[in-house]
C-alpha cells in the first residue's frame, strides 16, 4: 500500500549534499505529497539548498529567527505538522532533522496513528530516533555510482560504516527466538520487521550491506534456508540461531 507522506525538512539542521538520494529513499515508503523545508532563507548557510528545491519540488518556508539563540524553525515545523495531521491528507510523516527537539512531535504523531519516519545524521540523539517507527541515517544515502567511481568516496563510505557489535548480534538472536517455530526457524521478513520495531535505526546498510540476508550470513552465527513459496516463483528465506559454542571450564590445580 502506497501511503501519502508529508516530508518536513529542518533546513537549519540538515546538509543538502544528498537530498536527491534522500527523496529516493522516502519514495520507498510512500508518496511524498507534501514536501516543505523550513529555515531563514536570508542566511547564507542555506544557499546550497536553493538550487535543489526546484529540482525536487520542495516548497521553502521562510522563518525568521525572532530571538537570538532560539530556533524558530522548530516551532514552524511543529505547527505545520499539527495542521497537516488534522487535515487528514496524509497517513504518515517524514521528519528530516538531527534535532532532539522533534522527539515529542514524533511521539504525538504516532499516538494519532501516523507512521513516522525519521532521517538525520548519526549525531542524532537517541530519544528522537526511538520516537520514530523507522530512522535512517543520511550517511548511508550516498549515491552508489559515485562511491564506485571515486576512491575518495569509497574511503568516506568506509569511515561511515559501523562495525556490528555483540549488542546487535544479541538483538538479532533474541528476535529470531521471539518468532521461531518449534524447530527454531523464523521467516526473515518477520525478523526484519520486528528488528525495526525494537530498534528504529537498525538498518543493514549501517554495516555495509544493502540487505538483511547478507548481513545475517556475514555474522556466521545463524543458519539460512530458502523455501519454495506457495503459488509463487519466489523463494522465502528462513533463519535459525546456531547453538552457541560451549565454553570449556577451567579447572584449578589442587595445591599439594
């Protein structure tokens, strides 16, 4: 189901470098019928955005900073979001910011039954991340063709890839256990959905893999099995936890 989305961008808090990739990512989750970006367009720091607005059909919203040190952009975005919510024209929101000030807004929109997708940099505070249904890091939305053709881009990509830790592996193992049948197998699609609910910023691309299947395979602690899907040419992928290796107990030598 292709739902209508309202895309609200905090222009003061988000770099313009990968707006094209960002809009392509948003299109995977719904139809962005409302696209607005907020900021003080009299300031030179927003000049890079101006050429990209027409190309991506994003409507700029002028918001002057009435008081030094106060972010009027946040208030304008929040007021517009509530107006859009009550208009009932969309079924979801995409909040593009790395600012934790939008945590309460994300929570309120979800309370109203809206799907909320967050997009921001890796510096985004955790409260805003977990307030969203899904959170995507801008660092992973770089054009693949540019990365493959430019060695500097490749090096930059390597710098942004996270190394999967024991915490994430434990999360995957417990999620498989939560969904597994009597034989320990769980449908990988369900595993991915539950991982997203448990940790909104969980994304295989954060660890250098385009899909969840190769990420799971790379860890080496899980079994994968492809099964024929009923009435379909596609095969379904199931996953199972491998038994944890038993650790040998060390015996202390008795003193003579």
